């Protein structure tokens, strides 16, 4: 097989079109060469030390009528996730203020439903406007949008709309049957027509073939314009969902996916999303080397745990990285968190075990079993399961 000449790759233009075969060839590139090329392209378009921090809040959890086979929020599966009411606006704003104080610059709200009904829109508009007034970017993932709803969200101050493709067109019907791949494209068109930025990615590890993995990345890269934000999720297997027994994905395949996403979409933020709780520090560092420059930052995504702020701040501080668009640095963030911990302990608000967990987050996050893993396999962090 003729060696692929990565240096001939050019940034996406309106006339560019990535075929699945071309993306498959990228997957066949020797691992370190692929990571090196992705790092080179990343440095041409971003400060490699900066990482964009987003905090995700589930404002409506559980009871979703869709049958996404990876998702613990589906009402069709018994996963222990309860159907909850839409959060009050005051609680949403309180969470956004906390996120900003800890260094997040984007606040993302996710709702487990097929799409928002008109009765939801007033509260969504008000919450978006108030989060925007805090000086944060605002992202929403509210499912399939009807005519005019994207414009309402835009007028309220929404910056980004998340609507993932999830997987390739060819693999899609094996993962979801209650909607079509074209339904996703249709909503993305409404979002673009309203003038919103797009957050659109997918999930790796859904028993897809490498060709299907390439098909997902080609589909994302061929969106015109390309998504400003591309979350790449690694499936977290949830007991009770059909994909609980999904085949394990080798860590190098995930890093390859991150690298190829960076090569295909050089000016997009590539977000290292769900599954980080199971990723050792060195694997996460390799993902940053391969072009990832955004993470979800906070103890929880939608229904599952995420590395806590203290763990992330320590890791990113060790990597000499800094928050994008924030006046804080990770050394300052760590100092603030230490002060908060000491004050909470002095007030008797923390047990000795909780104090130890914050002092040694790597151990309590799962390093004692050989990885940066979750203490329990309790969910999939993702917009409407992963994001």
C-alpha cells in the first residue's frame, strides 16, 4: 500500500469533500506519524497550551422516549435513571455561577426529550438570557427542533447548539430506530439558518467497524461550514442498555480518532468528552497532543460522573495548560479549591473521607485499579447520553 502523504492535506473549503476511503487511509497511518501531523495542524490554528472548559448541566433528566441504545436516560431501559422534572431557572443560574467561578467559559444545558415543546420555550429563553448575562457562552442540546425554535433560542442569546450525529449513516439504524440520520441533518440545517454555532460530534465504541468510524468523521468534516465544536465521546457502558456488552475499544483507536478529527477539522474545537473518567492521565495527555483542546469540566455530565474539578485542574496544571478565555490559571484554581475545602472542613461540612478524596483525587478517581476510572459504572456522560 502506498504511504499516505499527510503533508498534502489542506484545510476544509466549501469545495472539499472527504470520502470514507480517504479517512480510512488516515486510520492506517502509523500511530506516531498520525499524532505528529495532528499536533502540527493543531499548532497552526490554536495555542497548544490552551484548553476550552465547558460545564454541562442536565436540566431535564430521564424519561426520554427515544431508543438510543447507549443512553441510560431512555424510558425504554431499566438503568436506574429516574424521570425528573425540568429544573427551576434559579437552580440553573446558580449552577452556571459556580461553573464560571471554577474557570468554565461555556455553560451547556441538556434536556432528555425528543425535542422542546412550546411550553418549555419560555423558561429556556429566560435561562439562556440570564446565563449569557453572566458573561459566559451558552450552549443547548434540546433535541429535534421545530420551525422557528432555533430562532427563538438565538434571540435569547444562545451561542451554540449541540446535535450530535452519533455514528455513521450506515451504522445509524443499529443504534437508533426512533429517528433517522437525516432528522439530525435537518435540525442542524435549522440551527445554521438561525445563525447559531454548531456543536456536533459522535460516539466511539458502539460496535462500529473502523470503516463506520471513518464514515462518522467524514460526515462531520463534510458539514459546510464545519462544526465549531466537535465532541468525541468514548462509550461508557451502562448496565440496562443494549450496548452494555459492547466490545472494548483499544485506547490507541480512540487517540487515532481524536487525531483524525483534528486533521479533518483544523479550526474546530475538538472536545475530549464522555469516557474521560475511564482514561488514564497519560491517555488524556496523548489526546491533547493529538489535537483535543476542549473538555467538559465538572463532577458530572448528564447522568454520570466526570473527573472532578480538582482532578482536572491538577492534570492540566501538570501539563502546563491554561484555560482558554479565562482570567484564571490552573494554579489559581487549585488554590481556590484548597481554600474552599479547608473552609468546608472547618465548618464540619465534609467527612474525613471526602477531605481525603479531594486531597488525593487520582487515587479516589480509580487509580487504585490501574486507571483513571469511575468508582461505579453508572452512566454515559453525553448530550442526551453523551456529549
